[in-house]
């Protein structure tokens, strides 16, 4: 059953209002729903209400019970023929949150009852037209045992509450804003609240609450600060104000992904809420800040203006990721944030775009929509908005977003509606730009430069090609904004940054007045999500690594220098590391540079990214070459690394930018120092591990120690486990760090960890900590004997029985079989075939496995 974008039909029945009554119980929850339905347009079709595993206990229309002859179940859909144009339809069902292992709908997590409805979980709670273009006002009453579930939360504002006999109590919440069912949420449990408040720009006082287990309360202050900063930022940058009297966040420990933007009641994976220096790393702090912002920003880009259908998912996700990226850039270092975002895009989205699961930002079809919460929809989608913002400039971009929010407030709309609002509000023609929404595949930009010494002119030829992707063999040229600058190598200056838009296959430009060949800095700021193929000499790259004033391009030049050296060595040349080492030396000793940037620039590219640059990925050769270069850099600069490691030590923990940058650079210095083979390497790492007063330094040291079989390795792993046993988020790190290790026995280590008493597939964070991390470990996962593939396939098959959504997310690494040699490829295919042939497989995993084989 394939759902296609072109088959969209508006809803035949609308639900203006829904009244829900819950009698909560972990094993048997009663759900009564009363829907005010109206016929949309002139037709005589019956009302169809989606359900998933529901059986109606009763059905009534306009207060009269229907006999079972008056309704039917068509698969899981409740079908009722209705005579008039407006009716009150009541249903009652019973559901069992405690046995809901899919974690979609209403489920139990650590003593709580909570919901996840996006995209199609509401139909597991009650019968309803579960599609985003049916917007309703919700009135929710919850009844529950007061001792077990003292706190009762839902969307909107709390309006009434009271006591009931038998130790039960009740609460009623009303959300005045019409919303689609995927934004419904409810939580019941024994929760403590970090309460605060925010006064909006028009003077509305909003009560803020972050709800967690009592013992986690001391770890909520960072999330609260992030929330208040987000609220202020959205007012200042987009003119968007919060619109209810309360805003609540709840942390739950069993959650399929990051977090969820339910109106007024965001529900979070606890890893994106809880932080203190002892248990969270600096990247964890950043992730919390950005996810809190992301979910908050959805209040406008998602809730007030929502999606017409799920093909439009990037309408809210791409835009909201762009908004949270800009927010984080404003809260910290914009340069480093851009580097991190591009690294994520390349690691996740470029790989997706180059493989069998490639799809456009606005997909054309799906079997299971949960499989389309992808890096393409999210991260490439955000790059599209970033390009629109670049083409418009800040003022006109704001006029465009103002018009978008004004025009579509309270509506369920399409990506096309967004683009149109940007055109109308910003005064621009985005005609050809729309191809970015419909064409999959990462465009390749090739560059040719010819310098003519006689005339002092440079001619630059840009060519684009967009590779074929599944279902899209031929591509039209895209509109690609290209930012560049030409540096005079004598002065180290450039004559101004330029922006050109490449709209055809090829563009030729001529620039005059160069006494010697200039150095080209291209795709500055990574303005367009493309792969640039420019043959730049090591000398030019070293120049840009030292002089480029665009921090992203400076970082990129440094990385490219390392990549070129490694790739040449992998294909047989001796390892040329002198220029690389010189550039690193210059970077780490440049006092004008932000240390956080320095740490990014001097780190080696990942094994996976190196693999992406090869025709056929050779995991062993990549690992060997990279280790060799690491050792070379370590040795050549040993005294510098030693000095940096000492100098970046701090007394007393601080979250200041300087302290964070020092921790990051200290970790990089330690990794080079240990790679150098210095006899005291393991002891130094263990010393940092042992004495650290924060998780950033402790985990950095552990991640280094796990790579080698030393007494310090085992000692550190045991000490870490002992110290943090019982703290699930930190135990996840313990599993993850071992799964990511550059250790020859990682496969066996992971296999043994799967049998550890603390391991369970039922908790998505734990399952991912082991298997997603392992599958991302290129050298280990692709070990030549194929054991890594088999282990992940076994995990997928086992997890699918509990939680298809999370299982499906483990499939794409096996889908990369075309990128490897024949022997590895055949083993990966065999595992995919074994998965696809498993009886009773979910639609989620079936879609991913069959598409990966095609
Ligand atoms: N809307 C949520 C967010 O981006 C994520 C929902 C993911 N749902 C899923 N089925 N993967 O913040
Ligand atoms: Zn989102």
C-alpha cells in the first residue's frame, strides 16, 4: 500500500470540536470521545474514523446508541453512515498503555503514562480522522488514581480539577487553538516541577513548567534557561509571541526520537532535558538548548501553521530546524555552529541522498510515513530555507515570514504555500528554486579556473550535475547560490565576497586585475548544500587554511588538505604530512583564533566522511591511513599537544565559552598526544579521566582509552560504570563509547554488551546507544568477516517485534552495500534479504529493507 502525494484529497468530514474523557489505568484505560462532525462539501460518503488496534465498546450518534449493524470496521477504520450534515459522534474504547511497546499512542514509561501521536499515533488512542488537515478544538478530562498519578497534564490551559471517590482525582484541560490530532498530548504521573515564568512582549505572563522525576529536578535549569531564551528570541527575530497561559515540558525516558512539539505540552526524551556538569557533556548541553528551542519554535512553525499532509513535513521541520540553528548560532559561536551543522548534513543527509533511500525534501510517495522523518526532510529542508534567506536578505526574509504566518495562521498548508508567501512577501521569483523541493540527490559543482598572466584575468567555469536517484533518472539544472571570493596571495586579502546564482548547467565568469593567480574560496559559509569538486593545490589549501576570513571555508580548506593527503596515501602514494602538520601548527599557535574553532579545524575528518570521498569504501585502508596520520601529527607536534593539554586545564567548572572551548581543545590535544605513542599517553588519559570535574573531559578521556587494550582501559570502564550505574543517560554513554571504539574486537565487545544486565532493546536510547553507534563505526561495522552486519540484522529483527519505528532506523547502514566491495556488498544484501523475508515484519522495516535492496 503506497500513499502518493498526487492522490491528496481534502477531508470529507471535519471535526470542529472533540471532547475526550480518560479513565486512566496502565493496563486498562477507558477512552470516551465525543466528536462534533460536519460534512465538508456536498457528498453522500460515510464518516470514516481511523483506528489502529481499537475495538469500539460503544458507538452513539446524537445521543443514541448505534447497534453494531449501523457501523462497521473496514480494516481498522470505523465507518458510520450519517444522514445529516452535522452530528455528535461518540465512541468508547479500552486500551492498554503498559503493553504498548511501540511507544506510539498512549504508553507507560517509568511509572508515567504519556502520549506520542505524530504522525499517526492518535488513532491508537481513539477513533478519529487522524490526518493533519483536520483541525479541532480539544476539551480533555483525565481521571486517575491520585497516589500513582498525582499530576495530570494535557494541551492548552488547565480549567478545572477535583477529587473523586476511591482515591481518584480528575483534571480538565481546554486548548482554545484548533489543532490536528498529531499535536494531542497528555501525561499522568508522579512528577516534580521546575516552575518559572516568562512575560511576553505584549505583557502576557506565561507559567513555565519542566516536569521530571523528583531526583532529576536539579538537572533542569539549563533547559529552563534555553526555553526562556527561545521565547525571547522568537519575539525578537520573528515577531512571534507565545499564546497560552502555560507552557509545559515533560521529560520521559522511553521515547522514539528527540522530542515532540504538542501544543502547550512538549514531551521530551529525557536526554534533551537533563544536564549537570557531572553527567552531561558540552555537546549534550548544546543539544538540549537546540531541541528545547526547536520544539518551542514549532508553536508557530508547526502548530499555529501546520502541514496539510505528511508529504509537506519539511514545511514545519525544515523551517524549524533552520530557526533552531540560527538561534544556537546567536547563543554561541556562529562559526562553530555552522561547521557542526554542515558536518551533520554531510554525515547523514549526503549519505542518504547518495543511496537507495534517497528522496526529495518533499517526498512523492511512502509506505510508512514514520520512515520519512529523515535528514533530507529535516536538515536538507533547513538548507533550503537558509538559501531562501540568503537570496532575500534579512529584511525581505522577515517580510516573507511575516506574510507566511499572517496568511496561514490556523491553517494546514503546503511547502508551495510557504514558497509563495516568501515570493509575495519578499518580492522575489523562486520559480526554478522550487526544484530543490522536488529533485533528490546532492548536486555536484565542478570548478575550472584559468589564469592568464598576460591580461591578469581569471576565468572561472562552474558546472553542475545532479545525480540520478531512485525514480528520478534525469534531473533539470537547479538554482544554486554560490558565494565566493578571490584572494591575492601576495596581500592575503580578497576584493570582496560575491554571490552568483548558477541556474544552468554551466556558468562562465571572468574577473580582471590579478598580478598573480588568485586563490579561490568557494561555497563560502557552505551557502549551498552541494558537493564541490575543485582541484586545489596543497599550497592553495594551506593558504586558505591560514588566511580565509570565512571561518567555514577556512575549516573546509584544512579538512580538504587532510582528506587529499589521506586519499592519496590510500591509493598508494607515500603519506605527505608536512603541509598538514605546518597548517595545524600554525592554527594551534594562532592567538587570534577562537579555541573552539581551532579544535574543529585541527581534528581529522571521520572515517565515514573519508569513505564518502571514495569510489569504493575501503574501511581497513581508511582506518590504517587515518591512524597513521594521527600518529604523525601527534609525534611532530608532541610538545605542542602536551603544552595545550596542560594549558587548557581549568580549576573549577564553568560553562563560559572560554571554558567550553578549552575542554574541547584539551580533548583533541589528548587524542593526538596518545596517538603519538608517548609512553605516558595512557597514564595522562587516565589522569584526565579520573580527576575530571565534568563529563566532557571524563568522557573524552574514556573515548580515547577504549581504543587500546591497556590496563587503564579496563580500569576506566569499570570505574565509569561503578560511578554512574543507575543513571540511565550516563550508562547509555558507557555502552555508546564502547560501540564507537577503534578496537579490533569491537564486534565481540558489542555482542557481549548486548548480554549485559543493563542492556534492553525496549528502551530506544539504550538500543541506539549500542547498535546505532556500532553501525556508525565504519571500521568495526564493516569488518570483513560480516559479523557486524549479522549482529545488526539480528537486532533489527528482534527489535521490530517491539518497536518497528526504532528498528527501521537501523536499516539504512545495511543499505549502503553498493558503496563497498563485492564481498562486503553481498553479505550486506544477504542480511537485508533475511530481514525482508522475516514473517510478520512491520511495514516500517519492510519498506526500508526492500527499498535498500532495490
Ligand atoms: N515533530 C517532532 C520534532 O521534530 C518529531 C516527531 C518525529 N516523529 C517520528 N515518527 N519520527 O520535533
Ligand atoms: Zn521538529
